[in-house]
C-alpha cells in the first residue's frame, strides 16, 4: 500500500451495542485529529485500491518506539485448561436482547452482533436464540427420536443410534422469519444487531432426514408431508413437504465442529436449509409422516403474512434473497473522511448469491461488490467493496441477486405487494444514512 493511500484510510468507531456516549465519541475524534491531521487536509482521491492493512503513519508512535511489557516478560502458560474464551478486550461483543421487545419469561430472543463478525461463520457463542418456551439442557442419554405415521416400520432412535449412521456436514444460514419484522411500517431499531440479528450461519453435522425416512420405509405414494415436533413445552410443530424432507433436511447434533449448544437445540435439531428458522425444530423428538398438511398453531395463527387486502398467506416459508451492510451500520461512527471497506452479508433460501450491488447515493447508482469465497447454496456470502467518503451526507445500501435471477426488492416495491401490516419475511433493501459528522443511522428511503 502506498504511503499516500495509507494516510487516506478512515477509521470507524464500532460501538459495541451500536451506541456511544458523547464523551467517548469526542475523545475518539480528538485522538483521531491529532494522529491524522495532515491526511484530513489532503482530501480523498483514490477511488479503489487494494488495501491490505490499515497501517497508520508510524512517526513518533509510542507503541512502536517503546517495547511493550509483553515483549519483555514471560507469557502465561496455557490460557485456561478446559474451554477457551475470547480475549477480554472483546467483551463488548455479545448477544443482546432487543430494547424494543417486551420481555416475558416464556418467550425470548437474543440477537447476533452482525456488526462485529467477519467472514460467514457465526461463532457458536454468538448464534442468535429464539425460544417459545425457554431453553433446556437435555440429558442426551435419555433423549429419543421417534419416526411414525405413514411408514412401514415405526422406530425410536437413541442418540447413539443416530450418531452411528452416515453423517454429512453442511454450511447453512438460519434466519428467523420475523427478522427485520419491526421495520415494516417505519424505522424501528437503531442497529444491524437488532434489525438483522436473528440471522446466523454455521456448519451443521447430522444424518440426512431422507436416510431415516428410507430406513423406516416411508409411504412413497401417500406420504406427502412430515410433521416435526420438539421436546420443549412450546408445542413447536411444523409441517414440511416430503420433497423438501427427502432433499437436504438434516437431523443434526453438531454445530461448528462440536455438539449443539443447549440454546440451539442440544442434543438434536432439525436443519431445514433455506427455510425460516421456526421450522428448524430444536430438541427434536418426533417426525411423523402424513398425507396432508398439519395446520398447527404455528402455521395458522403465527408465521402467516398479513396482506393489504386483509387476507393472510400461509406456508410462505422460504427466506427470499436478502442482504445487509454490516459496516458501516447504524450506531457506528466514521471518524474522518477517506477510504473505507464497506462490508456485509447476502443470502438466499433458494440457492447461491450471484451478485451484490452497493449504492452510496441512496440507490441512484450501483457498483458490484466483491464476493468472498466460499459462495455456498443457502449460506451467508460475505461481500466487500472499496469506498472513499468525501465527508458529505450519504445513504448506503446493498442489493443482492441470487442464482434464480431474483433481485432483492426496495422497501416500497415490497410494500406495494405486501402492505405494512406484516411481521414476517421482510427482505427489503436496508438503508444506512451517514451524516456529515460521521454518525450512521437507520433510515428508510423510497
Ligand atoms: N423446540 C423448539 N424449536 C424451535 C423453537 C422453539 O421455541 N422450540 N424456536 C424456533 C424459531 S422461531 C427459530 S427462529 C429457531 C431459532 O433457532 P436458534 O435458537 O438456534 O437460533 O428455532 C426454532 N425451533
Ligand atoms: Mo423464529
């Protein structure tokens, strides 16, 4: 990287929750001015360049001139026996409950801090959680999975039985159907953690549901649907078509290389790639094969789409193509003009991401972002694009296109079809406004 370019690199304050008090903001700005005074005066001219590391001018930098304590002393031996934890300096990166939601003990949700993550895999400790009746830490030796209904042989599996079967490992996103649901009518939440944080992506390991259905000899003529049931008290039961069940659905026990976490369904959960989170039944204990849809409570009074004409749609379970810029995003602050790497995530419940466009002028002009590999079907895809901020107020947006050719809609395009009364399946383009003082906020534009 050229010396000139290195001076152009702007800095972002990534507030943990997306909020900074005025005092720490002023302090950060002051420190920044002292450090980069000259660069600011130069203005920004380099539109795109390969930026490796954001090395700042080293002159007089005490952290370079003086050997720090840790290079003159012995380090500790093993960090901790047992399970490792992130650095204490990263403590602010946490799952959080939304400030806007009523909290009741029976039903709860905690959101993934998308603004602080890299790549596509969500660390298991930051995976979002949604519980309709609280979570449990179930003893796996007492857990059973039953397969019944239209099958030649009904069977009950122990965890040991299941884990002896041929397994597969797949990377997939999970998104709650209610993700971004608060934003249908107007701007509701300040940060990407709360607007989009019911979204995570992991590698899951388990046995294909098709393997189990074949083992039980499911009725190929009359078996049209399966019902999945969880072992918690939420009566979480969901209908899944037999075609999907026989395609890529997993009965999973592992996530990101280790057994599932209790909050994510330990010891067994359903993984239904591309489909809204509610169908990913946790604490899975029963699969029934049937000849018609079950129309359970979570398919008739919940997880339905209220349409403008007063009718509602049922069984709209696929998570359509969507994307969001995670940095810069609501609650963060750009400390000066200059180069920034705009980064974000794109996904589609129908397949792979083909392209992501980014606009820095409220949707007038679009440039194609770089897609990072791997680009997997029904998984998050990371995108990056170079940008030089000239200090004027701007609106930044991302727009994803999947390999079916579907284009992520603008908010008003979505509202034209869906109205504003829905909760579920809001996959509209997200707009972030950057004010001239660098503050980033959630806005809606037509
Ligand atoms: N048994 C059971 N399974 C469940 C739920 C639940 O409350 N109980 N919540 C569902 C909903 S609405 C979602 S969005 C996902 C969330 O999965 P996670 O908690 O692992 O993020 O689990 C689904 N599976
Ligand atoms: Mo959900």
